[in-house]
């Protein structure tokens, strides 16, 4: 029988891996370490590199923004270590959901799965709307990607990109990886061009002072203040060391998405070897890109000229009379956001697929058939996200993506030492060094970032989680496959099952 009882029952690693061989819900194993690296770079480098670097430098960190990205990368790397161990040990779709099922039990697994549904659905819809905005900039006045029907706005540009991505994912993850590789090549070429041209305007004097003197910054009141500010009653600070740490918190969100690589573990030919390589390869590439762009940017112009919510990389080039940069950056952002939509869409379908195969959602949704992809879920996710992107103005709801991701990161980090203690016999393709120190540091750093999010985001997150708990007890608990059948114990060797 499953370990534990009721909503604390856990699903063994062996059972999770054995379930991947069910004929009607089996995913094709087409991906390599290169494909996973492409997915990681595809989802992390989006429009943020063209906007976030300039805005963070101008309002929070000044020239030290490059150091802020390094600090953020270190924080992200701690969590990446934990994801790499889990994904190489449990090469099953579902990422943090599947990991939590094996360590904390069914209720926690459901909660994290419900959390990931929110994260990915909002991410796909929000990023698709961003893609549509950049499409509008490229089209200029000739055509608008947003149609108006009286007081109703229909964002057809967002619907188009979601439809294209949905078709590619339904066809197969290998084709999706090839398309992502082309888009990644385009945006990396744009970044290289920006670095080469920007280096010609570089002045070392613009980097002084590297950490500008601290300045007081007024915090918003009420639900718009951060959770930390609400708990402590403290104000904020721009620039200085506190401003640098705040900038690192913001920069961390530029790296969100690498965890999606872990959701494709079940579709990887050699997950024990390739998933860790894919995660760390993607993280290394995007860190170099963010640090290089932010360093050249702050060397091009004084940081004081980048202040304002509309500051972008194009602002720095415009100050030097290079107006062409705006169109080039728009093309890079369009390519970047295309791949972000694709990989987030992939993550959404794979989490839902894992939950459906476990019976916590209707089992028929996990059907793959001859295609080797969950076509039904792909159509459902595409339809829901397209409707949201077409008609909903998200505003501050985008912050829900961040809190959902960080919550998943914390559970994965805590789960590493837990699984080490409960299942020391498991074969691990990658092992986190210095356990439990690194997992604890990863969890604490993510918790710190969560406390820097707005109180309003926390309240919305709590409401969403409460709805999820109600649904679990109304449906998931009684339909769980672990509740309806004894766990199969005929698997004697994990290595044999995972071949």
C-alpha cells in the first residue's frame, strides 16, 4: 500500500517511473541535453533582458546592476542544484509536483500542482500579450494586434502566438525544440549585436560610482506594500547596498523559468545525465548574457539617464542617436517571447498530464495515443490561455507568477534532504553537495524574495490555494490512483525501470 494514509500518502519513485510505461499515457523520449539547454535559454531570456536591465540600473542599483544579476544567478543556482538532483532521480513529468508527491505526500503534491497551474497559465497569457505588444511596434501604424468591439478589446496577436505554439507542442517536443533553437539563435544574435555596437560607446567613467549613494524611497501603502514592509513597518531604499540587494531580488525574476526544464525529464533520452546538464548549461548561458548586457549598458550612458519606467536598451542607443536599435530590439524581444510562451505552455501541459495520470484530475486527460504527446491537454490549455490573453487585462496579476514559482522552489529545496533521509537507496544521477546547507540556503533565499512581493499578491495567492484545497477534497482525494489501487511493488531495481 502507499506510504502514509489519507492525504499524507506518498507515491514511491518506483511507482512513478513504472507509470511512465503505460501505453495510453506514454510520452516520447526525444530530447537531449542540447534540447533541454535550448528550452532553458528559450524560457529565461525574453523581453526582460531588453527592459529589466535598464530599469533596474536607473532606479535601484546604478552600474552595480551587473553585480545584482550575479547575486541573483547565485541564488538561482542554489535552487538549480536541488532541481537537478530531483530530476535525475525522478525522471518523470510534473517537476515540483512529482517531487513533492514522493517526499511530502498527496495533499502537498496537489497544492504545488495547483500552484504550478496558476504560475504557468498566467505566464503563458501574460507573455503572449507582451508578444502582441511588440508585434504592434513592428507593424507600426499599418495594423494593430488588438481589435476593438465597442468597449471590448480582443487581442488577436496573443491568440495567434498561443495557437501556433499549441500546434507545435501537439506535434511533438522535438519539433518544438527545433523551432525554439531558431528563435534562440535570433535573440542571441540580437544580443551580440547590441554588445558589439554598445561597446563602441563604452566609457569607464560612467561606471563611477559603481554603487551609488543610498537614497530614500517611499514605499506604497496598504496592500501595495511588500510583505516585508508590512511586517516590519520599514521604508525602502534606492541605490546603496540595500538598493543593490533589492535589485538582486528583481533580477532573480529574470531567471524564472529554468525549472521548466525539469518538467521535460520524462521525454529525455538519458534524464540522469542530460537534465542536470540542460539546467546548468542554460543557467550559465543566460547569466553571461544578463551580466554582459547590463555591464555594457551602464558603460554606454550614465545610469541617471536611465531613470523612468519606460527606460530600455533602446533608450541608451537613442541617447547616442542610434534610433535603429528600437526595431532591432523589438525583433529580438519578439523572438524571445515566442520561446517563453512555448516553454511555459509545455510546462503547463506536463504538470496537468502528471496530475491527470495520478487521478487527481480526470484520467482521460492524460491520453497520449500515437502522437506521444498529451493532445487533449494541449488543446484545453491553449483554449483557456488564449481566452485569458485575448480578453483579460492582467495588471498586477503578473506578480502571481513570481510567488507561485518561489513557493515551488522552496518545496523542492526542502525536499532534497527529506528524500535523502527517507530513500537513501535511490540511484541519483546528480547529487547536491553540502546537504543540508545548500538546500537550506536555497529555501531561505527564495523565502526572502517572497517577502519582497506585494501584500496584495500574497492575499490573492492565499485565495487561490484555498480554492485548490477545496477541489482536492471534493475530487482529487477520492479519485487518486493511490487511493483506488494498492501500489505495485514488483519493481526491484530503479535502474532497470529507468532505462
